[in-house]
């Protein structure tokens, strides 16, 4: 059986260092917002080429706190892609803002820059881009549109650790970048964890206060805050893995090249474009008989996933919020997309075997 993901195997190269770091963590007896968090924040900010990084409890919290720090007018509109994971929209709603869904480009699965300006109204305050599957959005025209209309820009980088657009890293384009370190990410922790990157010191300081009950001095609270702090132990483990992030990304890019060269053209593969350095957190194909293909692969001992089976507008949680919208391009993606194995633990022989099985799928 070729598994879609196996975190034990994916983390095996780091186990010895993890055990040493955890032992040191236990001996220190300091568990919250200590040296390990500060160290990782500095390292990740440097990696992303931003001035600041603030560790938080999860990717969703990174989005929620990041939007909150911008002080956008209550009830104002935030443009967001219609095929994003629901967490992106939850962050908008939780901040008392209104999500305005813009359809993606069917080739890239990222928000279509040509459609953004048509959705801007006097109530629009921000654009929230999502670098889906490990591919940066087309940030040039997006940033130009934001500047033209005086809009803030937030990047959802949950799937884009190390991805680049014209040699600039995800998380360094907008006012803030929100990262998830969920265990399956290219830079994954061993539990929930997240971070916010920014090159604006005022935003960094504000978020650092907000994540800790609105306090910078213990028992003295300046603002209404949250309890959303990156754990010391997760930060220590992330520092270890960060040193190998480029190697992880390079390995996944090598496996992706096998898919590109080996899969039949009847499978719609991700687009490859000049100026984009994709890191393939997810390698998806599209096929009109997606569910049959997935069942066929499982019968042949290849596990897959679907990212994502249900579009945001069709989620029960979104009833009365966005369920009235029509999103035919997002619906097309959600009904045809299939995620193939492409983990750090997979070998080239694994992927070649998947390709050989897929190419036998009856047309």
C-alpha cells in the first residue's frame, strides 16, 4: 500500500534531534513563550525575508489575529478566493467582516487577479489571497490593484512555506502573512501551531500583545486579547525542521516532476509557469470521473485525498453568510480535484508506481 501520508515516516529523519530537544525542554521547565519561541520567530522571519514573526497557536489563529490587528472597519468587505479552505473565511467572519468571494483561475487554482477589481466596492477594506497547494498567487497585479484602491493585503500561506513568486517568498508580500504548521505541512509541527510574518513593527508588536491575553506585562492587560501562543516544544521542533525545509521542498519538487513527465494528458495536471517556484504541499490532478479514479487507485493500493470535497458556499456553517453565491469555477475544482501521494517519505519508485497504475485507468 502506498499511503497518502505517514507522519511517523515523514518525521523519522528528525527523530533523534526531536528527542534531544524534548529532553532539554523538560529539563528547562519553561513551557510558555520562552527562548525556543523567540529563536524560532527570529529564524522564520529571516527565512521568509521579513522583519518580524509572531508565533501563535494555529494557522486559523494566525488569520484571525492578523486580520484583527489591521483594525479594518466592522462590516467592511474582504475579497477572498471562492475555492479556499473554510478557515480563511472563518477568520473573516470571526472579525465581523464580510467575505466577498472571487473565483479562481482554473489553471492555477489561485484567485484570478483579473476578477478582483470587479468585486471592489466602497466597502472593500482588504484582499486576502490564498497561496493554494504550494503555489504563490500572481502577486504583481494583485498588489497593484490593492495599492490603486488603498486596500490592505493579507496572505494565507498555510500551504506555501518556501514558495516564491519572482524570487520573493510567500509571506513577504502583504501587510501580514499567516502560516499554519499543522503536522502535514511542508514545515509541520507535531501538533497545532502557526505564525504571522510582517515587516511592519507596529503590527508585530500589536499581535504579540493580542496573542497573550492583550498583555505585555503579566497581569496587566492593555487590550481585549486571546490566548493563542506557540508552544515552546513545538517551536523547538520547528527550528530543527526549518533547517531542512528547502530539502523537503526540493524532494517534493522532484516527485512532482515525475508526475508531470509520466502521467497521461487525460489527467489535468497543475500548471507550471515561469517566475513561480512551487513547493507542492499538495500535488493535485483533475479528472471528470474523480470519484471513480479514487476508488480505482484504492483498489490498487494507492491512497489519495481530496482538497477539498465541498466548496465553502455549500458548507452548512456558511448558511446565511455566503450560500446565496454562485461559484461555478470553484464547484468545478471541488468536484474534479484529487490529491496524489507526494510526502517527504515517498521515494521516486513510489511515485513511478503510482503513475504506472494511474495510466492504466480505463478511459
